[in-house]
C-alpha cells in the first residue's frame, strides 16, 4: 500500500500539478495539507474524476487538510483534534480508509518563539500526543501523516546551529515529537519517513545547498489486535 503526504500550499493554484502527480504516482492514500481554500471551494469533482474518494476540512486563506483514497471512500471519524473546543483552525482530519485509521495533520509552525504562536504549537502538540495515545490503544492500525513542522534531529536540517531558536527545532518541540513516536501501548510501531528524497541518516546535497529541512512525516502504529501495515 502506498501512503503519501503532500503539502500543496494552495490547492486551487496547484490543482493541475496535483492531478498530474496523482495520475503518475497512483498512491492508495493521500494526505494533503495547507489547502488554503474554504470548504465550499475545494475541487471535489476534479479529485473524484481522478479516481479518488475524498474528505476535507477547509479554511479560507490558511490551513486546511484532506484525505484522498484511490477507488474508495474515506469514512470520516472526526475533523477536529480533541482537547480544545475553542480551536477553530482546520489542522486535523481523521478517517477509516481501507482498514486503517488515517489522521492527516498540519501542525502549527509556532514562530516567532517564544510567544503566543509558539505556546499554541506546544498546546496543540500535547493534545495530539494525547489523542495518538488513544489511537495506539485501538484495534486498528494507525497512520498519522502530514506536515509536522518539526525538525526531529540535527540530521534533518542543514546547519542545525542556525535553527536552535526556531520553533521547528527548539528542544521542547523535538522532545515532544520523540514522545509521540514512542507511545506506550500494545506493541507500538513508529516510523519516520522524510520527504524530498532524503534518508534517515542525512539529507541530500541539494537540500544542503538550499538550506532546507525535513518536516513532513508518516508515523505508523500497529497493535497486537491488528495486522502489520505493508
């Protein structure tokens, strides 16, 4: 099964590229972030014509997440991360897809840090860790995919000393991400899958030249009651 995550940074402008990419790569499940489109402006017909069922949570100008499934319909579980009824940002959506529980997320950037945006990021991440712990204890395999806005280790960024005070790389953020990937529960399994053709042991020379960082991840959890995800 091919599961991918893709920050489209504006689905209206990127729709032709997205459709071409879907046709070329034929993924089974796709998690999209930064739709930057209100609910009613999401290009549902174009996505369905490409052979994908879809659910989405839009927001004008900012945020927005979606889950696509090739040849099937995602069955929505929730479209709000539990823990804060006042949070109006469209940053999380969750569905059952082909026997998996799939959560698609766009974690807050948090800059400048310290400050209110950073405090919001910490609270959001704490809520997400709590929710992930509940999912780990479920009876279905879980996939949490998206733009985490976290640089997990020094190996995931060029010149890490330049990022020490950035909200993506501060110590408490990296420690929280590690807690997420080491959830206690029945036989948890976590994997980190960097983007932009990087590897877990380093980043490509092109990323070094551009001063880029790895922030998108797919984290998988299996339980004793579930079968391994292949």
